C-alpha cells in the first residue's frame, strides 16, 4: 500500500518508550503507542513527523494486525488527516475513501469511527472542489448521527 520510509520513523520516535523496549516494535501495544505519539506530534504542529510515524505505523499495523483491523484503520485515518494538513489533498482523499469503505465493512455504517471517516472524507472532497459530493456526505453523516 505505502512505501516504507528508509529509516523506520517509529524506531526514531519511540526508542525511549517502555513498550518498544519491552514488547518489540511489532507488538499491538507498541503500534497503538506509535499512533498516539504521532497524534501528539500533530497536535504540536509537527505534521511531517506525524505523517512519517503514521505512515510507518500503518505499514506495520497492516502486516501485523491485518488490513481491516480497527487499529490499522485508525492509523490509515490518522495518516489521511496528516496528508490533508500537509496539502496532499488527493492522497488524503484516496486513503480516506479506502478507509471509509473498510470501516463501513468492518465496523458498520453507524459506528462513530465510520462517521468520523465520512466527515473527514467530506473535508477532503471540499478541498478538491467537489462541493456537491461533500455536501451529500455531510448530510448523510448528520442523518446517521441523529438515528
């Protein structure tokens, strides 16, 4: 799905964490910690570092947990958000659309994570000038949240 970064970003960012030292880089708890750390980097405005970490973590989650595991889907959604923040709207759109399709299949149409993916996809569509599709998706999300 995504090309791995040359130096595993997760190893650089997580070298100090107890999860990595005790559990190993592919343990599910380490992957969750990597997602959380990347989210924190984004909150601090470190969008490129967050993208690198989310991209690396997505690759590992897909390999270790499977492409449809909720943590893999969370990592994909987070990476799509990072891509949007970095102005990579087309890549963000493609990844978010794929993530939404998989979340619908795995979690169901009304799951909160599915609805978040749909809202994020609407933002991506707006950024690409697809206003009508974005509006329709936003209305769909509002109607699902009311149900």
